């Protein structure tokens, strides 16, 4: 097996990484075996974006993190919802590993503040959500590679999974209002819902940047706002379902 090449990191960066790990409820001592910085180098790799054009970057650990996240989320569901059937487990897990969820976690821990990133990418506010999701997934992979088990992953992510699963399970449409609206339309013999999205604002991060109108058989049944096209469509579908139920 080829031995992985490590990179040097400054004492300032080491302190930054230790502080960041404490912030997300992970003991930095877990990453200092034999008083070396090997494990912190792995964490630093996860938090180095490709745009920084370093000899190492987050992509390898993001790939690993994808698999680790799915396994850890599956364990969480198995432990906390033992009576849930396989279909419901799959649906819930898809929410607990989604890019949208990863972005929320990354935003909450301000992962963009610890990222090493290229100047151009740092100025691209439209790519921030993607950066947060990718870096968070890479960090998950890095923590697993350092600890060789899922305990630290569960320690860190449990509160986020607990909140998200509660939100999803309290939603009668399981956080998939567009599918629910489509099923309703088909059950009534109507055509599929038609979504029309208009960009109202060009300000990134504006929660009312996009306005979506949804129609069934040429009849307007809901409107929704969102910071992205996808979010606006989802909100429009929710409003439409509420209107139909009433």
C-alpha cells in the first residue's frame, strides 16, 4: 500500500484547527496520537478547497465522507427509530444526508471561516452553499479517517440529526411537498403540476429572490418565495397542498 504523503501546517493553523474542533464538540486530543500533528493534517486537507490550488485538497475526503455519512445516519435511524419500516428509513435518511442538510450544518459551524480557499471562489457568494456542503462532507470523512470509528461523528452530528428528523417526521409530506402534490394531482386524474419560477431579486441570500407559481390544469393553486428556485417551488407546493386540504 502506498504511504500517504503529508503536508506541513503552521503552528497558527494548528491552533485554528484545535479551536475549531472544540467548537463542534470534538476533543482535539483525539487527533494528537503520539504528540504528532498527523491527524490535524488530515483535518486541514478536508478544509482546503481545490480553488486554493494546493498539492492537497478536500476531494478525497469528501468522497470518503459521503459513504461515512450514509452509514452513520443509518445507525442513527436504527437506534432511534427501530420500528420504522425500510421505506420510511430510506426516505428519512435521504433528508439526513442531503446537500441541503449538509449546507445547514456547515453554516451553523461557520465552516467557511476555517476553509483555505482561492480568492476568486471566496468572492463567489452564489457558490457558498455548495462550498459549505462539500467541506462539511469532507470534514466527516477526515474525522472518520483519524478516529477509525463513527463515535466522534455521532457526537458531533447527533443534535443536527435529532432536529432534522423531528422536523421531517412532523411534516405529513415528509419534507417532499412536490411529490405529494404530484400524487394528489394524479389521483384526481389531473395533469402534472406546472411550476413557473421568476427571479425577482438578484441579491444572493435574499429569501425572496425567486417567486414560484404552481398550476394544475391551468388553475393557479399556490405561490411561494425562496432564496433558490428549488426552495420557491417547494414553498409553492406546500401552499398549494394547504389550500387543497382546506
